[in-house]
C-alpha cells in the first residue's frame, strides 16, 4: 500500500512547525511544565505536529482564567448576544471546513470524506441548534399552595465546566459539550485526548475570531494523569463532562468527590445490531456493514454485536463478508478510501489482540479480515468474527475497532435477553419490516438510543447517552440543558 499523501495546502498556515502552546485567555501561552508531545499521523506512524502539555500549575491557570470569564463580560452577556456568537462560530466552522476536516484526518486518521461530510458539519449544526436555546432556557412560575407566594425558577449556569474528551471524534466530542454548556452561560476548559491534540486548537482560534471573550473556552493538552486528573479533581471546577472509557469514567467520578462536582459520563458500548428474518434484504447488509465499520469501528455506538436470525444467518454473513472484502483501506487523506488507520499503535495492537482471542480461545470463526494492512501506519482489515456466542469475550468487551462479532438467534425473547446481557447500554439497531415487532423490541432493549431500519444517525436535537455502565446523563437535544443548568427556586411573600 503506497502512502504518498503529504501535508495538504489547507493546513500549512496553521502547522507552522513550532510547538503549539496551551490555549488560555484567547492566546497561546507557554506551559509551565516546559514539556511537549507529538501528534502522530496514524496513516504513517510519523509525527506531524507538536503541542505543549499542561501540568497541575497550568490547570490552575486555566481554571482561574475560566472563573474570571464567568464573573466578567461573559457572565453578564445577554442570552441573545451569546446565541449570536454561537451562530457566528457555526458560520466560521463552515467557512473553514476543509482546514478543520484535514486537521481531523491528520490527527485521528479518519477518511477526510467522513470528516467533511459528518464531523465538521455536525459541530456547526450543534452551535446553530444550541445558539437558539440560549434565549429559551428559561424557568417557570409555580402555583404553590403553601401560602400567598410568587414562586418561580431561574435556570443559571453551573459555572466552570471541564470537558475531557476522547480521540475518536475530537472536534465533534468537544462540540457536543461546548455548545450546550455555552448556551446555558457556562465556561469550559477542554482537555483533548493525547492522540489528537491538534485540531481543537484551530477550533479555539475560530471561537476567538467569532468574538467569544477570553477564558470562555480554554484548551489544555496533556495526558490523563498530569492534565486530566488535576482538572477532574480541581476544587474550582463545578462540573466535568467526560467521554471515554469506563475505567477512566470511574476515575473521574472518584476525582469529583472532593467538591462533589457534577459529573456526566458518556462511556463505552457493545451495541447489539439486530437483524430479523423479516428485514429488507437490500438494506440489512449495508446496515450490518456500516453499523460496525464506520469510523473504523472506533465509535462508542458501533454495532459490534451483530445478532442475526438463524433463518437468514448464512445470507447475512455472506453479505457482510462480501461487503467487508469490498472496503478500501488506506490513508484518510486519500479521497477514495472507505476506512483509514486506527488512531494509534496501542489501539491497533489491542484490536489485533482481540481478533486473536476471537479466533483462538473464544472459538469464533474469522470469516473475513483479521490482519494488519501494510507495515507502516495503523491499518487493520475490516474483520468479521462469525458463529460467536454472547458469553465470549469478543461479545462482552469493547474492542473499539473494525471487528464485528456475529451471533445467531432463534426467537425474539431469547434475542432480547441476550442483547440486554451486557454491562453496556448505549445504542442498538433493529432491522425488521414488522412495525409491531420494531416498537416492541425498541421498548425492551436497555439502551439510550435504538435505531430502527437505520444505524447511527445523530442530530443536535436528539438526546444521546447510555444506560448501565455506558454512562449518566444525555448529551444533545433539550435534555442536555439539564447537564449545564442549576435550577434556582425563588419565593416572594405577597402578603
Ligand atoms: P480514555 O483513557 O478513557 O481517554 C479519554 C480521555 O480521558 C482522554 O482525554 C484521556 O487522556 C483522559 N484521561 C485518561 N485518564 C484520565 C484520568 N485519570 N483523569 C482524567 N482524565 C483522564 O480512553 P482511551 O485510553 O483514549 O481509550 C481507551 C478505550 O476507551 C478505548 O479502547 C475505547 O474502548 C474507549 N473509548 C470510548 C470512547 C467513547 O466515545 N465512548 C471514546 C474513546 C475511547 P489521555 O488521552 O491522555 O489518556
Ligand atoms: Mg488513554
């Protein structure tokens, strides 16, 4: 596989070869740590940019800056003005779409076609949608019976928020947190994942250009223990919004105990994608294929447990294998690829390890793929592990890569019990042409999102989040306003 794609023109201005500082108070500042780290281009395994990394002292500085912004111009800005800034940002994101999409592909590896079509437009849509909420997140008057009182509620910002985000959709994951937080009048410090520290810095520059006052958003790069931990523990942080692994989610909750800060968690998944025999034969093959291989399977809602009705099992596995073999794997900057590399060497090794377990001790059948592609970059073939059962490790543990575990089933009750037999409960798919079955199964599944005859669409207006160990709280939609608002009840004696 030839990897002949260099650094595109669109990002040459931004990637000037110097290590990027921390973004605090609308400026790049030097980290007290004096340390830097590289961002590796997963398509080549070579560094393409360098960033400075934060330590505890830098986190203190970012929190102080955020607090000052909250108590300053931002805290007294009218909801209408906040909304306008958000809309201006949405316009700037669209105007700079090519540059942002390119940075996302260099940082993360994903196909640029997907970054252009999905990641970046989604963030613009988030800011437009929540820009509208800035003027609509209002309280109520309450007709109390306790006496002659005028009783009403006010929705106030929670305060200084921290967004700790993963590497799979860097700008989008930040946007899912920033947009509702800012609409509700909060300020936010964002810590990107180590693997993808670059693209969000350009996004922060656009926030400055849109006119957000200094300190409303601060970006602190760094690793989990030295930057994420101090942020999650910080007494000056009122809320942490986290997306990532269950294990880190637990640490974030522990770190919140000191000041009992609010925590919302969007963690992993092992989502069942369920194909009934009565589903449309032309739709279900692609549904199974893209349910898992979108974003190289590095998606918290990836349809990684594919349950297939035994009546159509051979057909569907055949379609899936044929589809997987037809996918082109290559550098994300190549416009023709369906799948890019995985994000890092570590992630590639983890995924290859699970494939070995699947075909080895678990005893599933490697029906397609299973190998690394090439020897530079972190490419893995789209892999189908067939004839599996729900108690295998490859059915219970999150692989977070292009690997689907296919499990046959015979009847609906047995299927529902197995689909729900997981520590996770994030997403689920149901493929059927029986409308009664569709609603019955959607109601029975323990998952925050159920897609029927589709898989994976998200929208700023639609809530997203998990049951069980997939997390707490719902991002997006009207529901996310709750994550970023305190409710104050005011009583006025009218006698
Ligand atoms: P992770 O460690 O949970 O990383 C998520 C974020 O938390 C990163 O910014 C990370 O920083 C930070 N972090 C790590 N340790 C921390 C700590 N002690 N205190 C505060 N923040 C901390 O996830 P990962 O290592 O990137 O990936 C591991 C697994 O998580 C994946 O294989 C996948 O199963 C799952 N995952 C899920 C999602 C999702 O959307 N639900 C997304 C990504 C990954 P560093 O980057 O420096 O570690
Ligand atoms: Mg990590």
